C-alpha cells in the first residue's frame, strides 16, 4: 500500500476539540512527527495513544528532516505531523514537509480541526465575508507600524497573532493612527478564561492598562468597509 503524510490539527486550548478522525489517524500512524515531542506526548497520553515512534520536526530542522520522513512514506509508512496547536503550516512548521511530498509525489492529507484564526473571526462580530490573515505581527516597531497601516487601509477584516508583551504597544500605534477603528482582542481561545474584548484602540488600552496582559492573543482590525470596496471596484 502507498504511504501517506497526514497533517493533523490539534486543539488550541481545549483538548475536547480533537476530532475522532484525528485520533484514529494517530493510532494508525507508523511514526508521529511533532513540533515539540514533549508537548505532543502529553496530548497522546491524554488520548491513550502510546508506544509510537516520535520524531521532532520544527523550524530549525525541518529542511533536513523532511526528506527522510517523505522517503519513509514513499516506502509505505503512514507519517503523521502534529504542530503544538492548531493546523500545521499555518504560522507553524510543515510547509517544507508538504513541498517535499509534492516533489516526491507522496500523498498529503490534511485532517482539519481547531483554528485560532477562524475561531477569533467568528466570535469577533466583524465582517466575515472576506478577511486577511497576516500571521504574527513583526517584532520591530517600524515594520509593525507598517503592517498596522496596511491593515487599516484594507477593505477586509485583518487578523494577526500578537505577543501579550507587545499588545499595548500595538494598541498605542492604532490609537495614534486610527482611534475610531473597531478592534477585537480575542484572548485564550477555547480555554477556561476565553475572552473577547471589543472596542476602539483607546478603549482597549484603558481595558488592559490595569495589569500585565497574559495568554494567547489574536488581534482583529475591522476593514475600511463596503464603501471603499465599491470605490475600488469602480
């Protein structure tokens, strides 16, 4: 039988979000490649999946290790890849693995599941008919400001991942450039303290000014609206 490489989406917080299909694929795997073997081991133990060969596959070794995993799949093995949370390749490793499979004509299968991007968008209250996902906002202030300016000029809703340590700086930039634009900060999605904070940049700065921001953050910036889209299309 031909082998296969399966990208499995894992929970972004709540372990109950793993799918039956994902569990079955992990049980059938010959080898499970993981962004972090220690992190994935805890998930596998929770699911009662033991005695599997685990291989580390992360940003620093993916280029070298992808080839050997694809070779094993070409020989008939079932290879599963798990990122720490969410869907592999989406601001996570896996891109090089998929490309190596394509070059070697090895089948790739994606097992869908939890996504912070889609979860945040659905709960934000912002337009969902079209959106832009920009991954993590840049660390350097100049590049981050440029990304924010581009988001503000964009018609569609813009979605970014942001570090809790830099959130206040990003909100300050938004408050300076566009203090009236609606925003949403989605924090700790699917976890016990999941919260959606909605408002303008000045309002959110006041909300978070009382203490240290903690947890996983997804930032949404509402687009410029349908009127700008109409003008662009004319």
